[in-house]
C-alpha cells in the first residue's frame, strides 16, 4: 500500500477513531487501526468489542492495499508528522 494524503485530514480521522484503541482496559487484539487504500480513497476503521467506526478520506493512491497497525503507535506517528502532504508506504 502506497499513498499520500493531507496530514491534517488523516490525523483528524485517526483522532476520531482513537476511542477504539486508546482505552487502557482493551486487550492488544482490539488496539488496531485498519487502513484500506482504494483508488482516490483511504478508509480508516477501528473496532472494539462494543462498537466500531469507520471514516473515509481523499488520498492519492499509488498502490492499493490494506494494512493493520497498532493504533497508539499510529497516533504517535501522526503527532510527529509534518503538516502538508503525508506519504505512507506500508
């Protein structure tokens, strides 16, 4: 999966999903953020035992694909990312 998108848009989407992977009582299997890149879109989703959520944002997708990442690590990465276009290769 290889894409670029607006860092602020991705950060906003990840922040909206953060309740699914930031609660201290969750087991590690519930701490993942799922990313799916399709032409011109990036779908971000999070799941817990009680609920799930999904958001979609515009992206320039060079290589479609899917990935799952540790949600907390992904949020740390986004906090340190520069403003503007963000390139992701997973």
